[in-house]
């Protein structure tokens, strides 16, 4: 695997290095400057890999998640968000959590068929299934492959509740299906937005749509009576935490029904990837930001404690929680997402029974 410590910022990607994969015995190391360009540019364009899983619905036992069942039609993500917790999972495929995560994308074309098989299991009882949860189901490759759209068609066919989390306005392509699902109270959408500062967004999430485009997405969804929440994730103290009131107000004005957040945590290879990026992107405040993050996680960047790992603790985390609650109370007071309706579930998938 590639491991490069380049002093120059690698534009167009979030990660600036490919960290070592702990599951591999050997990797490539650029020890001489003359070899950096060759290694960095080798296979620099996005590559697509096929996976053929036997099942598609993952069941989580996490005590910190509001959902237990999820589908991720893609592994790896071109959005390149520097803080993404899903980066570590790329190592299970033999890739790096760094640059590989952003340019070696694994797709699961059979996902819709596997979902239909899952919903047809004898005695199946519907439970909300989250689209994404790990990597964005509306990342750029979805524009071509339309796996997410096919999954939504299957959910509508079976009248099954589904939740979506994404930061890409590509989902407006599927507005026809989303409206039909919402009309039956089968849909919740969470739009991830953590900054309206374009300079920060371009460095932190290099291949995502602008913050304002996501506000517009919330507005268009809410106008169609589709329940949508703001997901401010992650909050990074010293980097975007000062934007909490502004972002919540903008989302509220656009029609968001709720707001939620997570605090950044830098587990596994992400600590090295994020630290390297932070020093290169914001050298004037890198040390301060890292110290603030550690202050939210018992003095460490890595935090695996149930109940604390995505909410944090300590005085810095407490001040963020208070500011978030005050902002929600001020701009979204009395709002809430509509409840899911499980009564519509039709295991026949809308097929007409042959009576003759």
C-alpha cells in the first residue's frame, strides 16, 4: 500500500496520505522526494471494485446508534470527508483508510435484489432500515449506477420504512419516489451539514456540494412535505463549533424539523490522517484543535467508550452540548419528525394474488 508524507497539499482529496493498513504485512514507502509524484499520481483517478455479498442488511449492536439495521450500497466514498469514521472499515478490504478510501470505491450492484430477498423472509417484521450509516448512498458514483434509487423503489414496492442520511443533493433526482414514501410516513431524511464556511468545507469535504446547496436541499424536501432533519456531524471544537447557531438557524429557516449532532472522534487510522491534514490545512491552530478534541475524549483522540464516544464529555463537550440545545430551542422549538407508519408493510411486494 502507498504511504506518502507530502509537504504539498494534495488538492481534490481530503486525506493527504495513505496510512498503513494494520492487516497487511508490507506496504510501499516513499523515502526519497523524487518518488513522491510517481506514487501519488499512480491510479489517482477513482477506481471501481465489485463486491458480491450474500446479504445486504447489516444489524448493529451499537448502544450509541438510533438505528440497528442499515444498508450501504457503497464502501469507500469519493466525498473525501477527512473525519469520516468509515475510513477504518476500508482496511478490511485490503486498502488504506487514507487516499484509498476516497478513490477505490467498492459497489454492491445486487443490493436491491438482496433487499427484496431479505424482506421476503418468512415471518419478517418490518424495522426501519437506514440507507448509508457508513458511507454516503448518494456519493458521485450513484449518479451513474442508480443502486440507491433501485433500493428506494424496493422500499416503496413493499411499503417498508426507510431512513436516509446524506450530504449530496443528488437525492433530488429521486424526488418522485421520496414523495411517495413520505406520503405514507415511510421516510425520514437527515441532511449532514457542519459548516457554511466554504473555505473550510472545500478542505474538509473536498468533493461534496456546498453548504448552501445542502440548505437548499432541506428547503426543497420540506416544501414537498418530506420529514427532514439537520445532522450537524461532526462538530469539531475550534474548527466549526462556533457555527452551531448559524447552521441551526439556516436549517430551521429552510424547514428542518429536527437537529442532531455528533462530536468528532479520531479512532484508528483516522487520528493520523486527520492530524496530518489539520497541520497542512490550518497550521496556525492545529495544536489547539487537537487539544480541544482530546479534552472531549478523556484526554485522547481515540475514544471507544459506549455512551461517550460520539457525544464526548468534559467541560469543552459540555459547552458544545449547551450551545446546541439553546440554538435548537431558539430556532426549532416545538418541531419534531413525523412518526413512521409500519402498518402499510406488504410482504407480497404489491403483487396481485392469482385468484383463479
